[in-house]
C-alpha cells in the first residue's frame, strides 16, 4: 500500500467539464508535487508546493490549476482539457531537502474525450 | 544543466541471473542520485539513493547500486533476478537549486523464467 493516496483512480471527462484530482498524505511531508506521465515515459514535473506555497510551476497551461488547502492535501483542478492531456497524473510528497526521496501515489488515469 | 541517461530501453535477463540497469549522470557539484521502480498501473516506488559515503548503496527488495564518480555512473544491480522484478526502472538526479528530480528515460526490465 502506498502512503500517498490519490482519488479518483480513473477519470473520464469531456473537454468542457470541470473536475478535480485529489491527493492526501499523512507522513508530515512539507513538499508536494504533481506530475504528468505518458505511457512508458518518465514523469514530467508540473507543480511543486513547499510549506503549502507554490514554489515551482513548470509552465503548465492554465487549464490545470493546483491548490494546497493544508499540509496534507493537494488538489489539481481541471477545466477545458484537451485530448493530449490524457495521461497518468501522479502526486508525490517528500520531506524538505534535496537528499529526501519522493513518495508517489498510484496516480489518476485521466482520459479526455 | 543536470541530466541523466539510461542507455538501454530494455534489459532482458533470465531468472536467477544477476542483473544490471545502467545510469549515467551529468551534474555540477555533488550528485544526489535515486532509483525508482514502476510496476504496471502503479506509481513510482523508491528503491535507493546515493547522497554521500559508501559507493555501494543497498536498497529495497535486494537491489543495490554502485556509485562511480570517475565514470559518472550509478548502475542498479541485483545478484539474482526474480520474474517479479520485471518492471520499468527510472534513475533520477536532484536538480541543484530546485526542489525537483530529473528522471532518465527509463529502462524496462524483463526477467524470463
């Protein structure tokens, strides 16, 4: 079992829908991450939150909107997505510090119709 | 700029034989290196890391990795492969100055009975 929980596991949405992905961790980690992963490719970093503040945005389109309501929760709000946004979205968390490993959830598989 | 290379798309090994998955890196300064494994329909699982100290790092599930500064390599090894080791393996390096990982392209390990 992973210590980072993501919901839902699967999501199918139309290009005009609004939906949210959720991520929760109870390890006391103060850094949280969103990644996008295409099949058989490495994860691509989207956003990093440090102490609940957005610290990195990797030039992600505004149709993706992250939110960190508290130190345990991370959301990714989706609106007007494109078919090419279909992918596995992974959440991760870590302690602060470059020598700390990131712990990943099992992801949300997103399909855009 | 930091980078990681995994020169093999796929590695095939017979069960019971030793396995090696290769990784080379390019960083300015001392590297923080990580190995992750991804099973189908799962997130990434942390295997081991090198920060400093002994060049041979032991990790989860019997895996180990050898850090070689002169060859800028961090190869993943296991003395005796299991069919259940079949998965996608990612090498990663910490991007200095940023709280992010740089991943290699990934290597698919196939262990045959």
